[in-house]
């Protein structure tokens, strides 16, 4: 069955087609959820919520543009809605924001380690970091998506970078000392 046919069957609430769609895209969408979640269990919950939303809104997909992109956007929006409801953001006055830029040197770090330190970021920093750095959203888009101002988005990104840089430096020192 083609993807287009599978989507059409899902629009009629065909549970077999929904199962196939889940099998086809769950691992990719789980990776998206894992980026934005605090831990593995929360990512699983977010994935289930995302698929419930996907199946509820699948009739809105009109076969224009990438279906995978549409799925990813629904998944990100589903996760962001959870955090908007939790009020994890501090409002920052843009005039008091310093333009802080932190460079993180490219190191040989494992993907697991990087994912772990990103997941350990406080919610407000992790969400903005992932949206801006990993998914290429602008601060304007992030501000609209998370219902915060642009200055808050910028400051949360700067703080996330600072925290990650500190974690990487600590990891490098620990690794160096262990190699002695």
C-alpha cells in the first residue's frame, strides 16, 4: 500500500492503517520527542499524545508538501503545548537582554552524552535550544510557538549554551583526568 493510500485509510479511522502508519513513523517521531522531553518516559508519553493528535487531524493533510514534515510539526506542537500549559518560561524584558553568544567547540562527544546533557537542561532552555539550534526555527517563530517574547527566547538560548558549555568543559576535564 502506498503512503497516500495509507493516509487515506487512516482518514477513515482504519485501525490497521493507523498501526502501519505508527510503525512507519514512530521511531523518527520518537527521536523528535526525545529531543524535547526531560527523559525517555516523558518522550514515550509525548509520542503517544502526538499520534493521538495526528490521527485526530489527519483529515487536514491535503497531500501538499511533505507528510513527514507535517507529522514532525504536529509532534513538536503537541510537545510544546504540554510545556506552555506548565508555564516553564520566565518573561524577560528585551531592553535588559545582553546579546550573549557562547561558542561550543566541536569535540568528540558521544551522541548519547550530548542528548543526555540537552535533556538535563531546564525545560525553558531545552525547548528553545532544540527549536533554534536543531530545528532551525527563528526567535520570532519560537516566541509565537511558545507564547513568550523574542527577548525571552534569545536569553533562554544563551543560557542553554552556557550550561551546555560548562557541562562539556566538565566532561573534558573528567575525561582528561581519567586518562592520566
